[in-house]
C-alpha cells in the first residue's frame, strides 16, 4: 500500500479510536454558592452535549428532539423550576441518549469516509490503467 492510501486508512482508524469524555458528576451542595456552582457546571455540560450533536447533524441525523430536551432542561434549571438533583438525573439520561446518537453519527461519517476512499482508489487505478 502506498502512502496516500495508508494515510487515508490511518485517518479512518484515528476517528474510530476517538477517546470519549469521561463521566461527569455534579455533587449537589446545600449552600447557595455551591448550588449556583453546580448549576453553572451542569449548564456547561449541557452546552457540551449540544456540541456532541454536531457530527450526527452533519451526517443527516435529525437531532432536533435532543436539542429541544437540552434547551428545556437548561431553561427549567435557570428558572429554578427543577432542583439540581432532578436536573442531574435528567442530564444522565439525556447524556446516554446523545452518546448513542453521536456513535450513530460517527458510524455514518466513517461509512462516508470509506466510500470516498474506495472511490479515490478506483479513480486512481483507472487513471493509472489508462496511462
């Protein structure tokens, strides 16, 4: 295998070996400062969930339902309609759903990359054969 093909295969493998983020844990605090700190951390994690949905969205997966859930949880958390403990439990469920959608998006992306690799290899082979 020559270098361009090897590079394509290595890039595909690097995507496959992407390291997932570790679990996020918020420990609820009793005082108002700790409660605010927990909310801020949870809001940052909810924002990162939105970022995790970019790959599936690019590959054509409908992520609007998950974005609605994230936005709803953010608004209820900010408005104080939900306790930090309830928000954390909802976040955990939502994170698992987003994880599965993200994996599906990565699978589609890899499929597109592999199709492109095969197309390039065939195209190069045809050009070389005509020369």
